[in-house]
């Protein structure tokens, strides 16, 4: 009798496993995140003093500066670009304002860098103004 009960239990368990549903289909291919937020570090994590080295176009210099200081918002350049300006800066332990000043100082009458801080919204605005 015991062996018959054991045989029934074993048969029930084995038949239950054979009739169980298949596992869900797996994901294939590379992982691509969807709806990821545009992350900007909090202002407490952004270094106020930094090193900056760049050589090239002044508009791209400000874009490179934004990589170091993500709170910087770059507005479109104003004026007509008639001559090519060149920036060559190697700055150590500077603030954002000082770095933009040094970029603008190399304009030599071709361009100016306009900088407007906005501490209420925790961002800074800058753009190139071509003079002549």
C-alpha cells in the first residue's frame, strides 16, 4: 500500500512538471535604456574651481567649457562672423567667470564673450558677440 501511494505521488509530481507552462521569452540584443532623464549633477557636486585647456574656435571653446561646467547654457552667437578668431588657453584653478573672461580677452576686436550669471535658477548664460 505504501509503495502504491508513493508511486501515485511520484507520478503526480512528474506529470505536474511535464505540463507546466514554458518560461517567458527572454530579451535578446543589446540593452538600450528608454526614457532616461537628462542628468545634470547638483550644484554642490560641480567644482567651482577647475582646470581648462583649449585651442581652437571660440564658439567650440565655450562648448568645451560646458562639459566642465554643466550649468552653463550657451546662447546662439550674435553678429556676423567675418574673421576667424582663435583661442589658446591653458588655465589652472580658475572659476567659470575667469575662464570666460580669458576666452573673451583673446578676441582682439573680433568677438566678445557675454556672460550673465543666473544664481536664482542655478545656471549661467554665455554667448559670443561678433563685433567686426
